[in-house]
C-alpha cells in the first residue's frame, strides 16, 4: 500500500518522524558535546520508556539522525550517560549507536528487558492484533469510553476502514473496543478480518540451481489435463493457492501449459511460477548476503542468501501503469526503515475517488521512500496486482521476512533504521 503522490500518507507517528529526520542530517557532532560520560545513581540499571514510539537517536544531541523508536513501558538497558544539547537531563546510551533523552524516561533499578523480547511477537496467523473492518454504515471513534454514543466523536470511520482492537468492554449491555490507536469504537459497527492460512515455500539447499521446482495455482479451480492442450482429458482440478510441482512448460496451439506431474498439465496462465535471477551488484555474494527479488510479471518474491534461494511466495504489487503514482517502482534499494506496524491511508488526498485507512498494518519494511514490504489482511489477491504501490504479502510471509531481514529490531524497540554496522537488506524490483 502507498498513498498517492498528490499527498503524503498519514502514517504512524514513528514513520512520519523517520521520514522527516531519518536521513536529514549528517552524523557530525554539534559544536559542543560533553566528552565524558557521567556516572548513574547507585543501583540504576534500566530506563523505563514513558511514551509509545519514543524516538531513539543515533547520537547524544537533539536533532541527531533517528535510529528507531521504543515501546511504551519497556525497560531498556543503560550503558552510559552524557550531557548533550537539547536534553535537560543526560542522554542515555541504550545500545550501539542508540541514545534517548533522560527527560523521556524513568530511571529504574528494575532489570532491563531480555534480549529475546519483542515489542510485538510472532503469531500463528501472522496478525499481531485482532483486526476489524468498519461496516457499511460507518462508525464513530472516541478518545474516552464514557463519551461513546453520548459525546461528540473524535473521529469518523468510513465503511471499509480497518482497526486493530486490543481491548473490549461492556457498558450498559453494549460492547465497545479500544483500538491500538487508543480510540473506543462500538463493536456493533465492526466485522472481524478473517486470517489467511496461505504462506510461501521454504526452499531446500539441494533444490535445482536454475529453476524453482514448484508453483502456485492462481484461480479458484484449475483444470488438470492429461496432455498439454485444452483437448486433453480433464483428470482432476487444483484449488487456488495450492502448491504444485513444476517440471516444464510447453506452447501448444498458441497457449502455454505447465506440467505439474506425470500426465498432469495446467494452463500456465492459471498458476504463478517464480524465476531464479542473478544477484544485483549491490549484494556481497561471497559473504552470502541476504537479499530480496520481486518479479512484477509473475507477482512473486524470492529471498536469497548470496546466490541460493531460500524462500519464495506470492505478492501483490502496485496496480498502476509503470511510472504512475500507484505502480511499484522498479530498481534496487536497501531497506531504510522497519516498523512492527504503521497506519496507512490517503485521507489527505483531496483528489481521491475512494478513501482508505488501515490502522496498524503489520510487518512494514520501507525500501524506496514510502514504498515497502508489508502484510495485508484486507485482501486475498496475492499473485495479482492490487496495491497502491507497496509489495503486499500474506501476513505469515510478511512476518517471516520481517525477522529475517536487516536492520534487526532490538529488544523493546518498535522500529529501527540501519546503521553502519547493521545495513538494510537489498530489495530489487524487476
């Protein structure tokens, strides 16, 4: 998903700040920074974060490049403290190339978070929250529960908008849900999003080096013929998203057919088969560097380690013509920001024919300005173009790739930007 170029997307606070400050300044130190660290009070070992998505800076001064953001109430380790401009207290080192102002935290003797802790954990269906869609009559959202259905709403929700519900309460017999964005909504106006079981395929090390030995059925019911050609006997059928073997492809009478077994052929137009591609020059092949290849023609994604493919799946890319505002741009980039979730909409686009808003879109990885990889729970069109520019993935696939790519999101963080020691994974769109 991506907003149009007429207006920027209304994204989460974290991403908006990352877009503004992430690459805005060089990492040179300001005219004055205290050269030495200061001792902490006896027993202090952690800093409790006091607000959601607290900015984490790459250097100890106000306006330094962003390094990421931290989750509310998490206890992060403190390694050093030093004075710096823009912070009444001290800047606290909470990790490699990671600083937070003391004014935004509470010093604590509480042990800091375990290194394996994640602000949002992996789930069995790839969805970090319970998502709901606003019904055909729309709804209103309120900041205070006691104001729901009584006071003036704080936000109007249009039909089809999506929200992530983290809490439910019953008041005078009516059920209300609190969204992750801290808004209360009548549950009668919401319908649940259904999880999708589809997931991509792990590729074994001994798989053929030149062709992937599997494909996916693209249509609801694909006829399986005994010979390559529509005149062959129909032996059976295969269902949408079914993984099938792939052996070869033949052109018969101007139509292409793919063999998926002994005496089993389907129309090539009714399946998706990812192709193997050489790595771009940006990838360190000798070191087995991870990278991602998105093929627009087949609507597939293949993840590699060096030259070896390790994972493949279906995607949905931008539905616009090449070069348009909603097309996924071709080219090679590196992931420049990773966020567990981000709000995405086009509410500021006055020329939009239809407005959308999806709260807490999961597993977001931006690689070309506002274009990124992310999970999509609002459609099942994987294998077809569908998005507003981003590379949509089934939630399980987006989750899998999020924890495979770099930069790594440290314990207790909600977002991370690359550093010189933890660069972003290469993503090529072709």
